């Protein structure tokens, strides 16, 4: 794993394949994924007993299949994500469960599906326990807990604390254990995914909270999950988190639990972006360049229907130009990059709140970015 990431504003290939060739063969816009990068990231996490891919980061079937072949398991948050996991070859049942359904609700279709296939559920609300227990008493469930605090790179990715809809509120744990017990459900694991972009001091707080909740739950616990949120560098100079320290904190909590319970406790991690973000590229062609007062716009053939994160929460994605003449030595200019949709928010260079901003990019002639 590199210490610091570097980004270039020019790029002529993805995984050794020329961008111009990809654009010609597949047209634009098109998504391209670098499989080796996903494998590399999976390997970074091999200290954990289970790496469970949170497929909402990218549920492309080829990627799910790759993760499966490389020993990863999968998290599904909807009926269709369950169907995608099954289509990619994951078995519905096993130990540890290959597919876990993690959500705060069951829609009717998802509830039918988990029961039909015997898929493990990670419940994020007391109502889910009741609904599942009524239909399928006597099995195992895990609980997603909200420890009462959170963390995240934006308000929309913060998944802990009282502003978040996610998980079972920590003070309701005992009530939920009683509900599970009422249906003969055994609580075999706890899960906390409290926000993307975590720091280690904060993490030790999370581990402490997990440990306490596991002790309250008792020795039925055989799994704890650290959730996802491993940071990914998006800009020059941004860093990864220290995975050794990250693992050490969770491992210590797990070991203390093993000692209290007198049996093994498996440690899961549930990355989404960490596996997929640096592997994915959206190829799009600049189709028009126009000056609007003081702003220069590059208009491309991909829009927020192809990449929603900038319009959703002002996410910053690196942009590179692949000049069709191969000449990388170009002057830079500050530009706004937008798509073809008839919506003023169809801008890739925007900040949270929808503020349009500029990016310094090499001047194209007629190029793909
Ligand atoms: C989104 C999500 C993750 C992964 O978050 P990343 O920030 O992409 O690592 C993990 N678990 C659950 C339940 C999620 O919804």
C-alpha cells in the first residue's frame, strides 16, 4: 500500500490499455475497472478474518465475481443487491455467511428474498427483528448498532449519532436482545459502520463501544464487524489510514472478548470504496468547450446519471485528460467540467452545497478525459 497518493492531470492508459483504444472500442461514456487494483486492496486487508465487500460502492457483476474468487464475501443492502450477489455466484448460505443483508428496513421483497434463500440478516431496527422473527423464528441474526456518535466526510455519509437513521440506538440494545429472544433468535454478532473516513483516535472509541455492547449481549457473539469507511485518497497528498494500527485496535478488542467468552470471535471488515474507488474510471469525451462570461466549460458526454457522487454530496473525483494526439506537454487552465443533462447541477466540478468550482486541467485539443 502506498503512503501517499499522487494524481496526474494527464493519463494515457488504464491498466496498460491506451485510453484512446478503450474509447474507440467501447464508445464513451464507459466505465473501466483495473482488476489488479481491487486484488491489491483485498490483499491489504488479509489480516481480517473476513473482508465483506459493501457492494454499493460498485455492484458490477464482474467485480463481485472477482471479489468472490479472491476470497471476499459480500454485503447487500437491498433485494436487488441480493440478486446481484447471487448472480455473481455467491452462495446464499454458509459459515461465515457469504451474503449478509444489512439494512434498517426490510421492504416486502427483501424480506421474502432473505427467507426464501436463508440469507443472513444484520438488523438495523427493532422492527426488523420482529418482522424477521415472525417469519423465521429460531435462527441467527446480527445487530447493527449506532453507538451514539459518528464520523464522515460529509453530512450525507455520516452514519452514526442521532442525526443518522442507521442502526439500533445503543441504549436500545437490551430491548432488542429481548425481542430476539422472544422469537428464539440468537444474536451471533454485532456490527458498527458509523461513517466513511475515520481517524484512529475516534476508532478506539468505536472499539470500546463495540466491546461494551458485545459484553452486554453475551457469549452468543461469534462475530464482530468493523464496518467500512476506510479512507481513500482523492486528492494529491491525501493519505490512507494506517491499516496496521487500524487492525491492531480491532484485534485487541476482539481478543479481550475471546478471553471473556472463552471461544473464538471472528473479526470482519466491510470496505466499499477502499476496494473499488481507485480501480474505477469513467471515460468520457469532451464534446464542446465554451466560454460563459468568466468561466470556461468543458462539456463531456457523461453526466450525473453516470457518476452521481459530485451532485449527491459534492464528492471530489480526480480528472485527467488523455490527449488524442498523445502530447502531454500542455498549458493548464481553470475550467468547469459539466455533462449533457438538462439540469444545472450536472457539473462534475462542484462542492458540497452545489457550488460550481473550477479545476486546473491541461488544455485539450479534442480529447477524452
Ligand atoms: C456503504 C457501506 C459500507 C462501506 O462504506 P465505504 O465508505 O464505501 O467503505 C459498509 N457497510 C455498509 C452497511 C454500508 O452501507
